[in-house]
C-alpha cells in the first residue's frame, strides 16, 4: 500500500501490482523502464507478500542483471512497511546518494513502533503468544493489544493495560479492520503523547500478517523530514567494497555485500641464529 504524500516534496510512489499474474516480459519492461527513469530502485515489500510475487521480483532483478535494484523486506507489519516506504520517499528529495537512501531503511525501522488490537491471537505467529493468551483468544469478546516492533509485547485488553511506547514524540497512523476497539487505540495515542492521529485504509496484507481480519492496526512514526534527514546523515558513511556505493550500516542493500573480514597475518616463530 502506498500512503499519500507527507508534503509537496515527497516523491511519488510506484506500486508494482500483479507481478506474478502478468506475463514476464510485461513486468520486465516495466521494471527496466523504471530503472532507466530513476536510476536506482528500492523495492520494499512485506514479509506477508506471497512467495510467488517475491520469486518473480528476484527473477526480474536477475534477468535485468542489475545492481541498481534493491529488494528490502524488513520485519515490520504492513502498515509499518507503508510508513517506512513514505519516509524513504521523503528522503529521496534530499541530497542523499542511492546507497545511503536505500540503507537508511534499516536505520529508520528502529524508530517505528507498530502494533495492532486483535480480536484473536490464535493464528498470530509473528509475535510470541503464550498458552494462556492463546486459550483466552477463544473466549467471546476477547481483545488483545499487540506491539510487534521494536520489542514484541502482548497484553489482553483490560483496565489500565497499555503498551510500551517510544521515548520520543511521534505521529500515529490507524487502519481499521473489523470488530475491534478503535477507541482503545485513541487512548494509547494519548498515552504515547503523539502529535496527532490520522486514519488510513487497512493494507491488504494486514490480515495475513496478523492472522485475523478482526483488527485495528496502528503505527507510531517520525514525520518531520528534517528529523529523518538528521538521523540518516549523523551516521558514518562508508563505501561498499563490492559495488562502490556509499552506504550506512554493515550491509549494502543493493548488492548485499558486507564489509570484508581481514584475517591477521600468521605469526612466524623467531629463528635462532648464531652471531657472526
């Protein structure tokens, strides 16, 4: 799902829909045209994206023989994925190199707080679920507050129940499914002291990721471009030893290369020599 632009500087999103359903040559032509138009592509997809789509994406990248296409699948729920994609679209308007922009995605995930209110956790496998919570999920009217990122937390909703929030002020997005307590999320937003709360449609992959359609998904995030830019530019940049792009962090998102490991030279035993 592509969120609306945060401001007038936000770069438009391109949604690659139906990759596994269209003829291979059509999808190949589209991806090649996008690469030629923009120079580099960062494709962000959820862990709930169907495997045929992911396989087709990697097939297209291999056929194009291009290191200018990065495929990034962070451990975030679908609404968090949409938020991260928009943050990178915001940063794309700045003077960041392609490698730094792509690797900024890994950095910014640490500042996203993503969760949901669920009507059942019986099929939830993205967050640890204890036997007690699993049993209670079969009780009529049970509601659970779940934080999936950055630190998993699961609580049965009741008086005084809350989730651990960020230590900085954020905005919050809410996407409603069906049959859940949306007012509880509004109360959580107050406890997290968010700047404001905005509602968006529920991502299509959310019921698969969370294991139920009875849910309200939420996400706390940083929206200010100047803050995002400062976070990214404050990290030391290095050059990828394989493709030469400037990156931040320990892995190039385009070629997946990690910094080389240099083995220390073996120690040599001193030879005993007789003085001349």
